């Protein structure tokens, strides 16, 4: 036994003296990129991705901001605070937020029904959700105007009740709900599919009511997907043009949206006002989406769905 332990001790490497690793430098962040990986071509794909995003997104936005900044601070503030411009921004952003909230509620219900229940025609309903993706926005605007106009199929029934949809801000919200619904449904639907029924059954076994099961068991896991769907629907609605101009009425200071006002300014060769309006829209959208993403990150960390 003594000889065996002696042989074992000989195989053990001598411990490094204290401070031997002190002079060694940790690999830098950029040096770690050069480490060999299982998938080759990292440098090539990274360079292509940066160039592609720069050409399509970064450079056009930089040119837009530089052109808007070229008018000078005083002129920029004058154009950005114009009454017609402010009114168009209020109509666009208020309608987009309201439509996104409506889509979160009813889009979540549609996703839940499609996943949790089996009924005749379910595949047809599932396919109809994607219809706004394939339908041209101008066709959608004409169809909605035909339905909700004062003499339309639905508008004629609402007129005796003194309810007007077409050519009002309500019509804008209807159009934005139509084009934004698929974004919410297709974002929430895969997450619901991953939630097993056992969680609901366990909650019911422990005495939880339906209300408690929905708000304490299901919603925490769905919150990141709900916020993502809201962000996509909101981003889609803010810049919508084709489906809105037919049903909005396009009245300045009332139902005129910001994208339409940009087009009007371009037709009037007022490029400064158009670029300033586009820049203000971009900045407001960026701030709102940043806030939503921060809330989404906080939600993931709170409920343990992300680091």
C-alpha cells in the first residue's frame, strides 16, 4: 500500500508557485472572437450582416437625421411644433397604441382558442389570421370603407344609433386593428402551445379559481410574448398608410395621419418639413419601443425566463 501511494504521489503535478498566474493576461473581448468555432465563417457572415444592415437601415436613417439637422435648431423646433404636425402625430400614435392594446386582448383570445380547442373549421380560422399579411393594404382599406361607410353593410345599421366609424378616428383604429392582429396572434400562439395543460390542472387541484389560474399561472409565462406582440403591432400601425387613407377621411387637425402628412409635404416640395416630421416620428417610435423592450427584459428576469 505504501508503494502504491508513493506511485500515486509521483503522478501528481507539482503545484504552481504562488503568483505564477499573476502575469498572465486574460484574452480580450475581440481576441475571443478569433477562437475556432464549430460553425465556420463567423467573420464573413458578421461582415455581411453589418454591411447589409448599414445599407438598408443605418445609412438611410443617418441621412434622414442629417438632412433634418441641416435646417437648424430654430427652424427644426418651429416645424416640429407646428399645430398640424402635432395633430397628425397625436392621431397616429394614439390610434396605433389603442389598436395594439385591442389586438393584445382579442389576439390573445384568438391564439388561446386556436391552441386549446378543437372545433370544425379550426384550420380555416387559423389560415384567415394570416390574411392581412397577404392582402394589399389598399384592398383592405377599400373593403373596410365599404363595410363601415354610412351606406355600407355595417355602417347603415350603426347610423340610426348615431355611431360613425368611417371617416373618423374610430375608422383609423379599425384599420390598424385589422392589419396588426396577425402579429399578436402569431407571437403568442407558439408560447401557448408550449404551456402544458398540467399546469392548469395542478392549479385547479390546489383550489385555484379560473381567474387565479389565468392571472397567476398563465399570464406570467405569456407576458414576454404579449409585449413582443404589442411592439410588433404598434410598429406596424404607426407607419401604416394604404389601409388608413381610404377610411380616415384625411381631414387636417382631425383624421389626418402623420404618414399622409409626410406625403403631402413631399408633394408640396417642402422637403424640410417632411424630413423633420419623419425624424420626430422615428425618435418617438424608438423611445416607445425602447421602453417596451426594457419592460420585457424586466419581466423575463422577474419570472425567470431570461438572464
